[in-house]
């Protein structure tokens, strides 16, 4: 206990280990966690990788076309 300006203040410390033992997540949180973990989510990395793959494919196709033209061979 501490006393400030005639007032008594009691400070109670939490025992985090005991509080963690009491903790039980709700079923809703578990269900949401399962849904999120089992569902493939598209993020910016996935979008950028798809754009890069498409660009690479376009460049590869253009390279083949130019090489065929140089060699004098018709495509496809």
C-alpha cells in the first residue's frame, strides 16, 4: 500500500502465469482460425508473382517469334 496526499492506493499485481492457465479461447475464434488457415488468400505477393509470370511468358513468346523470324521459319 502506498499513501499519496492522504489517500491509500492498493496496487494488485497480476500473475500472468495463473491468468494464462485460466484462458480458454472461444469456439468462434477457433472456427475463424481454421477457416483462415485452410483458405488460400491472395495477397500482393501472389498478384505480383502472377504479373511477373505473365510478363515472362510474353517475353518468352516474343523471343521465340523474333528467333523464328530471324531464322526465316514461320511460327506454328
